[in-house]
C-alpha cells in the first residue's frame, strides 16, 4: 500500500484556525498527561503526526479528534 504525504490538511488547519501543527515535535506530553487518553484510538501525538503527514482519512476518522477536551 502506497501512502502519499501532503501538507494540505495542515495548511487548511492553519488557514482556518491559525494553528501551526508543525510546531508539534512529538514530545508526547499531551499524550502522557491526557485524562481521557484511554478512550482514544490514537494518542494525541499520533493524531498530530497523522495531520502533519496529511493522512486526512486517519485523522478525521479518529475518535481522538472528537473526544479531545483541549485541556
């Protein structure tokens, strides 16, 4: 299976929300301190990585995106 990488999703998020997802450098502090992480299918840092790599389907299908309380 071939995966195509794209920054389109990250750029769309930046345009609409002003957030630069490329500032995430995978320290995993968000994942290790998350009080609801046990309910996620992807850890928060994994979701950020999927967005950085342009894996739109994976990101949008993830429960993490919709359950995050943005503590």
